[in-house]
């Protein structure tokens, strides 16, 4: 007799009891039983991923008013509440045992103190509610990449979102032996008001217990905080990858079409709101993933998979010109969850959608009207800047056919892109793997955006776009990336991209659609079909190649003046950038490999030599 299943029996229906008994992993039974007991759930629903169970989850999200149907069939709207609109760095902490020290840049708390705090908040949080158990597969099923996950939550919205964003895992749990390892998440929305919004947002708590592969989340509904297998379990996967010698990365995956019908695969690391999804969704190319990738060395080749099977994308600025593929999906029948947009007469509206917005409706603040202000006197926008949509990748016409390939796809190129208004050119290629990992990845600099709670527009180093999620020493992560490249017979080329470079007047020097040209240039470079100029910070495109690509890709004339604006090397700004990066690693990072400072110093010296020869601002043709 299994004591955990027996303890759960009063909370389980007969079908749910049978579904749970079909899993022979004792730690599954233990986690569900202890979670239900701690949170005092009235019932426990075991989701088997059957069509009937999935339909039930979706209907319960509507019945419980966590979602509401919209006019287009399959579309629903969910609101997170006024104060719960992004990942919350302050509330997200690692539980660290005594005498263990993570990097200063990481938010942390003593493990025993943190467990006591979060469990006190979770205690009785599900009284009178149903706890839903979801079994998920991270990465394609039956693959060397597969990691299993189990989330217990009292939010039907969270459970519904997981249907769109992840692969079903219940059958794999059933087929696995008793010692099978898995990641665990326990989430409760906490006390709710009549609008089903978390009332105690000030007690929001998102704690990561890496010793037990468990994530605790309470008093929050925003998906980045509540769907544990978004960025939260990603932190645990990073530790697993560190131990086992592979990479878990905050990267999109895309297939880029080249001459002769070939398809070349790229990964790209961009902090939120820096162009990652819009790059992955470029028209005419294929999207394999928009957020998290696992990368392994298989037969001396870098192979990658999308951890997820759907998109939880920022909807701001999705319009019919720049984002035709996703804009079309968002306006046709199919299962989509919109969050924190404006709804009027059953239709969703968002910022930057390319059409006029209504002057009133319902949004994340409740009933909204033009001119409505918050309690501090600031105007409330019609939709939140971090409003989102959740949709399965297979709903997209350009979903890559290799999405479920258990062996992954061969990576030929890696992009690192931030929000750098002053220094780096729009696209450049590193001199080698080491230079790319350090000068573009470890030195990735961006400005804080609306996707994270806190002030916007603050410049900061965001190492490889992974800094918010890393759970090992930052320097160790740089070292892991450098060592991974040494295993490969054919290393992917590494590129730095920057869509946010501005001129002296503060205007962007390139159009959002220009990124398609940069991507096409990278594809040609991978196959040695485009030349380049050796500049101090990397290889930059030649004007003739870009002029040809602008005409081919965008049917646009490309002037020498635009080229010079975009690809002139700004010596003072680049020198200042290197100083900031060096200072960050000296002050905040342990286990930094010495080669990082050597590579940065070499770049610094190249810039100084260029300044001596050509001055502070150097057009590319001078090199």
C-alpha cells in the first residue's frame, strides 16, 4: 500500500485515483500528496493529457473566471492584475544552503529561512479549491534532450497555458521506472478578489530550491512567475547542464533559407523585448523556438532543440507589416490566450498593432477609459506594454518541420543581441568562438525593459541574456560555453546583433525590418558566400553585399550614407563599453576565466590603434 496515494484518496475522484496509480514513481506521489496537504486543497485533479482532460482544464479556466471567451472561436482573455505584470526580480530568490555562496549578482536567501517563509505563505492557500497536477516534457519526447516536469497549481489558467506551451508528459511518466528524476513546481495564486486577481501581490514569493529541484511560487499569476517551466525550471536545467556538460540557453531557434533551397539553423540569445521573437518569426523563414534551447554535442556537432512547444510572446508592436505571420494567427480561429490587452466588444487590442484603439474597454486595471490615471497620477495605457499571447507553435504556418526531431537540428550560427543604443553595429561576426562568446555573449549589454518589474531604460550587463535565470557562478557559465566549443569539430559562427543603435539625435539607424537583411547576411557567411571587413570589434558586412540583400529581401534601395551610419565604428563608446564589462566581472563575478579579460583587453587595444590611425568615428571602408 502506497501511503501517499492513500493519503490523497479522499481528495481524488475514482478516475483520478486510477490515473495517479498508473505512475510508478514514488516521488511523484510524495510531491503531490505533500503539496495538497500543505496547501489544504479540497480536491486534486490529475491531468492525463487526454483530449477529455485537456478540454476540461480549458473549460474550468472559463468557468472559474480566470479566462473569458472572446469573439473569435478559441480565443480567451486573462488578466494578471495591476501589480503583477512581469518577472519580479526582487521576489525571485535562490534557496542557498549555509556556507554556499552564489555570485553577488544573483538574488538569494538562506535555504531554511526561505523554505519556512514560502511554505508559510502556501499553507492553506488552496482551501476550497482544486489542485491540478500537470505532467510535462521539456524538449522532444523520447530524446536525449528530454527532461520531465510536474507542476501542481490551483490556477486553471496556468494549467491551460501549459497545454499550449509544452509537450504532454503524462504517458512518459507512466512508462518511466520508479527512480526517474523530474523537476517539480508548486504554485498557488493565493487569495483572489472577485476578478480572480491575486490580492496579496506584496507577498509575492518565487523561490528556487536547487538542492531539491523544486520551485515554489505564490501570490502571483503572471505566467513568467507562475508557469514554473518557463524561466523558473530553466534555472534548474542550467545546473543540470553544468553538471552534465551541455548548455541550457535563453535562445530562440530558427531556420534561415539560403540559395538553392537550403535551410540553415541559427540560435539567438536576446533579453526580453530586444527582438528575439520578431527575429525567430521573420517572414519566409521557419521558427523552431522563441525562448529556451537545449544544446548538446552529438558526434562532435552542436545540436539544439526547443524546450517548449508554444510561444508566450510579447504582443506589443505585433502588426501586419512587421509581423505578418503571427498577426494573421492572432486574427483567426484557434486556441490563443491573450493576457493584459484591452478588450472592447469581445475584440483584443494592443499597443502598436497598427490600427486605432478604442477609447474605452476592459484592461489590466479593470474598466478603462482614455485619460484614466493610476493612484500616483500617471496615465494608464489601454494595454500593458508587457501584454502577451500564448499559442502553440504548430498553429503557425512557418513552424519548422524539425520541431519534434529527437536528435535536434545542427546549429550553424549563434546570435547575441542586446539593446545597445551607443556602441555596437547592427551585425558583426566574431573572429573565433572564444571572441564571440566573450565579446558578444559575456559582454552582452542591454537596457532594462517593461518585461521585468522595476525601472526601464537602465543600462546593464546581461551575460548571454541568461543572467536573470542563472543558478551557477556566472564565471562558470562563461567557462562552460568556452569549453563546449572545444568539443566541436565544426563550431557554429558567432554573431553580435544590435537593432537599437541610435544616432546623435536619438533616432534608430535601422528600420525594424532591416533585421531580415542582417540574418540573410549571416546565412551567407556561414556558407562562405559573402565577404567581410575586419574591424576592431569583429567582421562587418561589405556595402555591396548589403545593397544586394536589401534589394532581394526588402525590395529596398540601400544607400552608402545608411551603411556608413550603421557600420561606422564608434571608438569612445566601444572603449567605454569594455570598461563597463571589465568592471562588472571584477566586482560581481566569481570563477571568471582569465581569458575573458585577455579577449576584452585585445579588443581595447585594437580600438586604440584604430583611433590613432583614423580618429574617434571610423567609416567601415577605412579598415
